[in-house]
C-alpha cells in the first residue's frame, strides 16, 4: 500500500486523526445522553452503552488490519472522515424517532434488548472510527508513527471533551453540537482532499459542509417526534443532562436523560413529602430541602408559621425553567451532598427528596457517611426524612432488602427510625421521639385525617417494621449495597435474559484472551485499568467534592491529558523502531535482541507500576487533593504502554495497530461494564482496585514468561 512521504503530509494525516478524536468524544457524550433518555437507564444501561461503544470501536480496529490492501488509502481516510461527521446526526434522529416504533411506548426494555439495540445504533460510527485509527497507522507505515496516531487521537479527545463540557453543552442542543463537529470533520476532509488531489471527495465534502446551514431546526422536529402525544414546553442541555419538560392536564413533567425527575401539581406526593416530616416537629423554624422544590414542596412548607426554607437544587436549568420566588425560600444552586458537608447552619427538619439510588451518584444520598453529615447540621432532636420504595400492602423480598438496608444504615447515626407507608415509603430518623400517630396542624387537600387513618393502620405500620427489622447490610460510599439491591431488583424483571448473555460474553472473552500474545495482554490489562480506575476516581471525586460538574470535567480532561503525555513521552524516549522482520511472524520481534529485552523489561515495569498504583489507590483517594495527581499518573502509565508494545509486535503496521488498539478497547469495554455494575457493588472500591492490580500483575508475568 502506498504510504505518505514528508513531514507536512504526515501532519495532515495526524490532523485528520485529531479531528476524528474531537468528533468521536462529542458523539459519545451526546449518544450516551440520548440512549439513556431512550431507555430511561440506570448504571447498568450506562455500562452496556459504554461497553458497546468500546467493543464496537475495537471491532473497527480489528477490521482495519486489512487497511494495507487499499489502493488509495488517503482517499478512503477522507471519505471516512466525511462519514464520521455526518453519521452521528443521523443516529440521534434514529434514536429519537425509532425507539417507540421498535418497543412498546412506556415499556421497560431489558438488558438484552438494550445491548442489541444500542449495538445496532452505535455500530456505524464506532466501527468507522476504529477502522480509521488503524487506517491512519497503515498510511504512516512505521511502528514509531503508530504511537503518534495514539497521541493525536488522545489530544483530539481532550479537545472534544473540553469543548463539549465547557462550551457546546451550554449554548447548543445535541443536534447543534453534532453539527459543529460535523462541520469540523468536513472542513478537515475538504483540506485533506485538496492537499492529496481527491477531487470527488473534495466536491462531496464541500457540498455537505454547505448543507449543514439548513439543518438548524432538526432538534425541534426530532424532540416533537420523540414525545409525540405530549406538549413539549421546554428542552435544553445543562452540564448534567438533557432536560425536557412536557405538559399534560395542567401538570408539568421534568425528564432528564429519560428519567422522570418529578411532576408539578402532584398534590399527594407533595403533601406526603412535607407533612410526614413536619408533623413530627410542627414548631420547626429552619427546614432544609434537598431536591424537588420546584414541584411545590418548598411552597407547601411555608404553610407552617414562621418557617424558613433552604432549598438546594443541583441543576441550574431546572431553576431557570421553574424559578422559585419567595423571600422565605433561600434557593441554593449546588450539589446537595456538598452543601451538607460545608454548611454551618442548623436545621430542625431535613427532607432529602431525591430519586431512588438507581445510580452510584444517587446512592451517595443514602449512605452511612451522608447520614452522619446530616446529623452534624441537625438541631438536637431534629428529624431527617427521605422516601425509598413503594408499598402496596405487601412487602416483597426486593422491597424488604431495600428497607432493611436503609434502616440499618440510618441507625448508624440515629437512635430512632420510623417507616411511614404512603404512596412512597418515607423514612424518618431522629435522636428524638417519632410517632406514627400523625396530626397535621395546617390545612391540606390530600393528607388529611381520613387519609392518615386509612394509610397509617397498625397492620401497615407493623408490616414495614418487620421488614426493616430483618438483618441488613450497611450502605456506604465505597460499598454501595443499596445500589446493588436496586440493580438486582431491575434485573429480576428480566431473569431469562441475563444469564445466557453473561455466559456467552464471558466465553467469548476467554477465547479472545487465550489467543493474545504478551504485549497485547499487557495493553488489554492497561485498558481495563484505565476504565475501571477512572470510574473509581470519578466516584471518589463525587463523594469528596460532590457532583461539581465543571471540576469533574477537569478530572476527565486530566485523565486524557495523562494518556497523551504518557504516549508522547514513551514515543520520544525510544529510539527509531527496529526494522520489521522479513517474514510475517507474530509475537515479539527478535532483532535486535538487546533492544527487545530492554523493551520487554520496560513493558513489564509499566504493568507492575499500574498494578502497584491500583493496589494502593483505596488509601490515596481518601485524601481529596491527591485525586487529580493520581489520575494523571495512572493515565500516563497506561499511555506509555501503547508505544512500547508497538515496538514489540512484529507484523505489518496495520496488523500491529489493529491488534493493540483492539486489545485496548476490549480491555476498556470489560473494565467499564464490570466496574460500575458488578465489581463496585459486590466487592467495593478496595476490592475493585485489588482485582485490577491482580490483572495487570498477571499480564506482566505472562509477558516476562513468554519473553
């Protein structure tokens, strides 16, 4: 296959790879939000989507091993860049318009259907981007320059993440953000086609670039189709997700990333949230409300004479859509957990009106550590209230597990707990007295004497007490057993699907790993560590600092920067690559022997360094300011592995790039999927880190043994 000559032409190819990195990251962030919105996902759905993304990109890099057979590779790269810019826009349209055509509207979609459907949706852009990475490596021909492709892709990913998180998401809708990256890809494709004389691609890319100007109302049209039958009164992006507000029968429904947050004018839920807690302390003057205030809960609290409300809401877009105007309501735009950690105020009643712990981020509001933080700012004898679960005169095993875990966790900080059976089960916790004989001293429409007599019967109260009294594990920040219980409950609705898929995927992974050589094993383990430990670090950051999105974006950017710096440093320090052997043998190259031994030793040292860092990580993340530096060091070690492994793999450049990129993506896929859905819930953060350390140590041993 003809290559590219000259430093200037090589820079054009690397510029195309950088543009691909920008487009791929923005597309990933947008499609993650869109697919979560379509499937109303929990952490497992997020893991499935992200796992599919990495796996399919790895498939693309594997298919790219045939790139050296192309007669006009630069033309093919240019055409692929055009497709990489346009396809994501079409995918968003497909997600919004076809979900209800394939599945029953409003019905839950199981993990198998989610895996298959998201796989179909993601295949075009993921396989194409993976193939382009291998193709660029094949065009640049030498193994040393394969590593520069890795660096260019990482730099593009950094730029894409920063531009989306701190720019595009704040001023544009999802379609608009993808049109911007499409314009970038098409512009680079035009320049690439002009530089290399690809006239047909020059015309096609130029025409598509001009046509983007006529796609301005695409988001309006597709959102209306997605929520047909409802009136869409607002749609917009915030740093925390895609927010859509619909109206029906005078009620407004707030939906973020497909998950219903709350509805206004839901009188039953509003009054239960307020009065179950306030009836315990009707003379309270200072009340903290975490979440849900725009539904009317904050105003309902003002029925109590002399009360002042501090209402904490994370997403500023929610406050923009439904502002709260009352001098007795102090609105704080902040992460609720972070506010509780930092405030010096005291409150007689604290109401945490958050969705159930179906994600690791939400689980932070139901842990022993959070309850201890709440107790610090409660006045003596004050009351904490939060909803968890739904009770309809029967406590099933899943609900019993939730209630027992929550009760055991709350009792770590409070002497008394009480469960109130309303539309939702409400937990009350205090060091003072709690009573199930509620009297509401203010006028209400729903929670009146007749309602309370019907709901708070002795048998219903006793039913919940029995469930809570069963042995339950304590839910902690780094041991999220309550999140695991919610995940099990969701999976229990699809019992036939999960086991066969898990077995099939596990067998396929074992077959894949059994066929890998030493360098690919190390790269696979490094990819696993990158994904798994990044999730651990993000979780630790949220626990220590709250869901501070901008700082969280910086943390992810630090990780990508570490990858780029590590790959760049390893590429600069190594001498020019050894010549390829005359044959097409695979494995570790033989000439020259001294250079090979040095590189094997270096790759083994990197594998054991990652293992060592993973092993001590549980102790390091307890010190908040170390999270950033540790993130950079971890990413730098992972980034250094790829260039060194390139020089140890003796094969055609396209085959080398294909094998190592595939190992990297498959390892990251397994790490991302297992960490958030299995490892952290089952063995906690420390166990996850030690398993990751073990995998990387084994990979280093395998490489050394096969040297």
